[in-house]
């Protein structure tokens, strides 16, 4: 799936995560929060913009409507992952 390929790229989910809790975030603030270099962040932001998940305005970057919808979908996955991880901690290792 194309969407999973995009989301699986280094820092893609981190960028979306950082944008999910803010109105707008500057490039420098994103770079610092994602602990990445400017070249990789520029590439990832361009890909996320091309996919319609991120928008750029004068004050910085933010999630698009589609990006917010993706965030809602990922929240379901996050809840599942929390339950799964809790169940894994009780299983003996083989």
C-alpha cells in the first residue's frame, strides 16, 4: 500500500505526530522536535505535502484536513497497540 510506504519512511510519523498537537509549527521547531537534519525533513515534508497530509502557510506547517483524518485513524491503531503491548509483557519469551 502506498500510504503505508509513505508512513513507514524515516521521520514521517514523527512529523505527523508533532503537527497533530499544534496549530502551526515552524521548520526549525519541527527539525528540533523530530531530531533530524534539514535535508531529510525537507524531503519528508515535501512528500507529506504532495500526499495532501500537510499544508504550509506563512507561519509554518500544519496538518491538512486529510492529515487530521489520518490522525484519527492512527489513534485507533495506537489504542490497539497499547493493549497488544500490555499483553506482550505477560508472555514468556521463547
